[in-house]
C-alpha cells in the first residue's frame, strides 16, 4: 500500500527541533492540528462524520446536512451508494474547510446490545470492508481524508476506556481486522483511529502487534494513526506502539513527557521522525503542505445543507436502505390511490418526534428534521389522522428550538452567558438550540465556572422545565425559584457527561412568553483513579466537569391508558393504522450499551392494542438495530426505517406509498429473544470481555447452532417484489469462485433483488461466511442474470501455530440465498 511520495518528508523533518516535532504530534484544539510555517505546514481541521460533517464544535456549530445512519445506508448492499455518500460528505467537508472526516466506523455488530452499532455497517466483515472501501474512495477522491475507526475489537461501549477485549488471533485476523484490511487493500485510507479499549492486555493506542507489525508492517499501510479522543494513556509505550498523533489538544500525555522520553533514550528520535513523516504525508494528501501557493483552494459554491439537490439525495438514500420484514397480503405499499381514497391513522411518539440520528459524536446540527407525521401529511393531506403515542424516553429531551426563543434577540433558541470564577460575564451568545458544551470546545478567554441559560416559552400550559448535564443547577420561572440539584454522571466513562447526562425537572403551569432561567455552577473535583486503578488523562477530564448542558422545556406526558385509548379509537376508524415505534438516543448512542432488545416504554402494548382494533396494521420501526417484536404475527406489515436523517419523514412516506421501493436487506441478524445470540454480554467482568464466539460472529454462529435461529437473518428483506431463482451455476475459479444466477421478478412491479453467496467449508470448525453479493433491478415479470464474484480473502484460514495464513480452504459448497433463512441453491465445490 506504500505510495510514491511527492515530497522528501525526512528532509522537512530534519529542519525541526525535537520540541517542535513533538508539538506537532498532539492536537492544537479539540479538532485542529498545529501548523508549522518553517516547513510550509498549514493547520489541519478534523470533524466527526458518521452521519454528517459536524464541524469544529461539538454543539452549537453551523447547520450541516444530516445523513441516514450507517446501518440504513449499508442496508442498500450497494458500493455505489457508499461511494456516493463519501462524495457527499467530502462536499460537506469542503464547505466547512475540513481536511479529514472521522469515518467510516467499521467495528462489527458482535452483540446486538452494542450502543454504537447504529454508526457501524454490519455484523459481516466482508460487507463492512467493501462498503468502507467504497466510502473512502468517494471521500478521498475529492481530496478529503478518511479515517477508519476504531482499531480494533471495539464492539461495545460499557467501560470502553478501561476494558480489555480478549480475542484469539484467529478471530482477530479473520473477523475483526478483516474490514480494516479490505479497506486498506482496496482504498488506502489516509488515516486510522486507535480505539479506547485494550486488546489482549495492551491498550489499542500501544498495540505494537496490531499497529506496527500488522497494519504498518504486513499491510504496508503508510497513513497516519491517531488516537480516539482522550484514549492515549501513556507517553513512551504509545509512541513506540505505533501511535502517530494524540487527540485532542492542546493538553495530553505527550508534550514535555515525550520530549523527556526521547532525551532519556526511552524513545529513539527516529520513532518521532517517522510519526511526523506520516503527519506530513497526510497534510500533503489533503492540501495542507507546501506553503500557501500549494495549499488547497476551498470551493465557494458548495451546496447548502438544505439545497433542493441535497434534499433529493438524502431522501432517496434513506428510502433505498429501508427493509420490508413482513408484508402479509400485500399490505404495502399503500398506493397513492388507496391512500387518498381511504384514511390512515398514524400513531406513535416516533411518528411525531421521529428519531433521525443517534446519540454521541454522530450528532450534528441539521437545518431541519422531517418527522414521519410531516412527511405523510405532505403526501396524503387530510386523509391522515395523527395520534401521539406512549412515552418512550427515561430522560427528557432538550427544548426543541421552536419551543423557546432568545429573550434578547427573539430568535428560536436561547441566550447563554459564560461567567468566570469572579462572576464576570466573559461571553454572551445566542444558541440556536438548547445545548451548550463546557470544557471541550468553548471560546471564552478563561475557564467557564458558571453558565446562565435563558429563554422564553413559545407556548403556555402545563410544562416540564429543568436541566440536563452535570453540575449544580438552579431553575427559575419569571424569577421564581423552581428548585434544582447537584447532578453527577453515573459512570466512569467521561462520555457519561456528554452522552448520558443526568437531569432534574419540575412540572409547572406557565404562561406563553414566560422567562425560564437555568443557572449552572460547574462542579470540579480532584482527579480520581479509574476502574483500572490508573490516574490518566481521563481522570482529569472527568474531574473538569466537561459535558453537554441543556435546557429542558417539554409537555407533561399524558397517562398511558389515555394515550392507548386514543390510539385504538383512531385505528378503529381508519382504513389502515400505521404505528411507528422504535428506539431513542438513550439506547442507540456512544458511551452506553443496551440491556435488552425490548422496545422502551409501553410500545409493545400500544402495537398489540392497535392491531386488535384496526382493519389493517402496518408497523414502522424507527430503529437502527435489532429489536424484539412479540406482536409480529399480529400485524400485516413491518417496515424498518432506521435513523433516516433530515429527510426521514419524506423518505418513509415514499416507502409506504410505493413511490420508491424500500429494497434494503438486513445487515445484522435479529435474535428471537434476549440472550438468544452467539454473543450477548457487553459488560466486562473484572474489566475483561471474552470474545467467546471466536470466528462465529452473528449469522455464522446462528447457522452453526450456537444459538436458536434468529427471528430474521442477515440479508433478509422482501422489498415489493417476489422472486424465483431459475438457475445457478459456477462459472469460473481462476481468480476466485464466480456464480451466475438467473432471477425472475414474479411480482407486478419493478423491484430490486440482492443475490447473496455464502461459502460453507467442509471443516466442522469453520463457519459459513458471506463471500459475495450482486444486485439487479428487474421489471415486473422480467428476469436477469446476476453474476457474483466471490472474494478470495474469505477463503483464507489463519494458522495460529505458524503465525501466518494457511492453505486456502477447499471443498464444501456455495449457498445462493436471500439470507441464510431462504437458501435457493446449493452448489458443491471441488
């Protein structure tokens, strides 16, 4: 993978003294790097990017496009889609002058409880790797760097900064490193991010075996390896273990400590030079090296995040990944004719407050988010009745921008004042939403010791007022004190304060225009050792009071029985009841894992009640990852819509009405019950998490009988067509096994099929594995020949004793399938 460099990087590095070199290897701010004029190095800017290019601020930044989430995009099983998404993200980055987008996330869906699965593509390493490679090509083809994350075995969030993933070398090579290897081989990403966790007893940021021996050595990768934010725990061990860049800055474990390590002989200066060369190579690739004349010129005519063309792209991409899991009697699509001649009752909290993105670093500030109620109303007008659903959240939401206004400017949002230790207002600013961050990307000249959040209520009545975030809060209404509390994060992860903030609320009667004020005093403590007993950078982060602080303004929820009675009445009076249920950013978020696959709240009870009353019931699942559906056999149709981005409501309406086919296929197997999966546990024991499923991840373990069969297999999904597989034959083995499959669309409408090929080796200790797929869009009654060329990397077997790849697997059979629950042909292999 080594490229031909245009610049003599060692010669540039030779012009720098040790302190300067080390300074370049830690970020300048939360999301920027230092420049160095003496060698023509410009500062570089990074941005989180799983579902949009957020920019340089964690909260309160400029408005950017909100994309469908990764599992929804991956459900299209389309490298063309992944490439297009990469190009779109590059355009978003260019508009904001961002050099590197921190994505794609290519950890695997090992346990369905993983909180961050919505950011990652799939449980399958081949599907993940090929989509990642296409994404990287789309992004870097526009001169914006990609960053594969998180290297490696980072499949859960619980105690992620301290836990140790215990993984066999066989599973590491054949499963968890494979997506990274495929992306490196096929697309040469310019950067990779090292994870928070330890791997087999060694921190990912210090992994000489993975980072140096495998990635930089065996694979010959020449890019930059950066840390996840606050992940670096040491100076010399991390520098020697292959880490090139510590993020964020300006503080961290390197700096003076690393200079001292070099001067003491603990780290050869040549190691520092190699790290800086990789940094300069990244800079050259993204147009930040060579002096002002050589630096990239940023475009001035980029699309706005709400431009009509961007809206169309996001709407189309979201619909293409939606998955039809059940369609009894052709309940879907609700054709435009029937939808306008009959009535539809749209029911559920997710219908009116559609969850369009997950929590954590994947969050962005979009220009708008279309709910399913808004999208379906726009499509079928007054034939639609909308009924709210049961409560779905444990924590209250921050105030919606249109529910509050700035008492100074009158604009939607709030007024925020940052005060120092002497009570001096250092900064007074308007914030579009109801969130502000402290201790991370602030701009005041001195540390913020107190915040004042002030807003006027757009509506009156019975309301829930309060605050989210760590610290000492007092909340008042028109000057009258309502109360407050000292709120403390509940876990050892610094992400708790950012992604799972504690809250305090009070239910009160308020008049329109009433002034709400929430005053926060930052609570700073002495750094304490983490669960691993070490006093690390994370200990100082936790002690600083860092986190997101939010103003809460929300309606007081109605009683559950009353809500369900209203839903049943609406369903009984309509031709079709569409019930929207799902998960929230409390379950699908960075920093925490789920404890169950059950839908939160009384959503199952709501669906069952509606299904018993309605003539026809369609369930829309607003969730990115598997859920339990005890009512599945009682409803007519199930449509999985993921976290569909800013155009979500319009995209769902297109799918329900058949204006565009939801032709997606599942990217993860859905267990039939809690615990019924090859891997389930995400909470480490004594900080150890054993990857006991080995190479039998997900569908591989289900197929081998390591758990009861799933409710739905990887690759399942019906779209709006029906298919016969008329023939399947092997057509070549010179460069890999190839199969040609003839498929016929037996439905009365055009449809897209995804033909999947799985290899089942003869060896009992070897799992079945996806080795390739192909797609075809076929008119009603038509047929197509689909050729699937399999990937030779899936025929390899790691020889642990020899420490190398053994002879390729042979024999067995090739399974042609629509997911392993629907095998259409078995072809013996010689």
